[in-house]
C-alpha cells in the first residue's frame, strides 16, 4: 500500500503572456510582443503537490495564500489542498513569451504575515499524523517561518522529512531525513571543491554537523548525486535530451523522489526516478506535471 504525502510550503502562480514578435521597439532596443493569450499554472509547493498527485500518490497540500482573485484561482488548481487565506496577495511570476522564448519575467513577491505562519504551524501539527512523508518546499515567502518546530515534530512522529531549502540558514532544517540543494546552494553550504572526493568529504561533514540523513544534490546538466552517511555517493547522469525550460524542475525532482519512497523503492532507486522526472520536465515548457506512466511504468 502506498504511503501518503503531505506537501507544505510557499505557493505561487506562474502566469504566461504569449504573443507574436515581429519588430523592435522604437523607444528602446527591446522586442515588441503583440499579446495573444494568457496561461496560468500552479508553482512552487503547489507544483510539487500536483506532480505527486500526477505520479499516482495520495497527496495533500498545506499552505497560505491571499484573498485576491489569483489566490482563489490557485486554490482550485490543486486537489486536496488546505489553504489559510491571509491579508496579503499571493506571489506570482509573470513571464512574457515571444516566439517560444522568454523575453522577460516580472515578479510580484508577497510574504505571508507572521500570524498566519503561526496558524499554519498549528494546522500542520494536526494534519501531519495522517501522512507518512512530509515535503517542506521553501521559497522564502514566509509560510515556513516555523519550520524548525515542524521538522522536529514530524521526526518525533517518525515521518520521512524531505526539504527543498532556501536561504542561508540551513540549521533551521536540522533533523530532516533529506535536504535537496542545487549546485549553487551546495557551494553556499559547504564552500567550493576541486574534486568529487573533496565534495564527498565536505558533504559528509555537513551531514554530520547539520544533523541531516542525506543530501540529494541536483547538478543541472550533470545529473544528481545522493550522499548518505557511511555509504559511497550514488550518482545518476542527467537524462534530459533537449533542455527547453528549467522552470519547476526542482519541484518535479523532489516530488518524484517522495513518490518513489511512497511506492517502496529504496533511496538510490528514488534518486534515479527523480533524475528521470527532472529530465522530462526540462524538455517541456513551463511548470508541468510529470505522470506516473512516464516515470514508473
């Protein structure tokens, strides 16, 4: 029987304005995009939850959003979601697309008020008992302001805790079963390295000092490497054939890793599935949900 997954973290709306480009502006050396249509897709933690669901695992999403029109649209995109509506707007990223190329991106960043982050922590303490695997998807927008307490409670309840981190303070994720930094975040955590051996040594020290069970390092075109205590690193090359858009690839990879564990696969197998799913994601445009059949069947 598959385990159940709870995703908690910051959510946002990815908005795409697509149009035709035929000339440059007379006002500045920039392309003029003649607007044709708009598309909206759920991003960040909402994208993680949608991918877990698309891969065939029972998944719920817990987050906080505003009370604007974008927020209610986002709420209806994710099944089995629990949202606290706060007084701020919801973060959205507007991408202008011309001739299948991203021309520019406009960010509307909104931070969850502290009082709602505290309420979310209380809600989590009640909800987590119905789930086996917890994914903390941190985009630094305030939902996970009390992540230390939530991770500690989840570990005390013997849950598998997976973290997609953000920011400079990785101590707040102490106790997580696995933390999934990208290559730039890894350099920030352990410093640079000149060889794979040095990277493995520094990561082993990071695991020991940080109180983490494992590190899943996403390395863009170089694939993924799983570091666990007292075991050699397990590396999976990238399976992407044509990189088209990296948006949301990190969300897809941690979702696939969690779903793999929910299906009873071991951690090395989960890393292979995560790499496969991320490779499929970057071959497509925008945030996408990768299906169960594409990864596991």
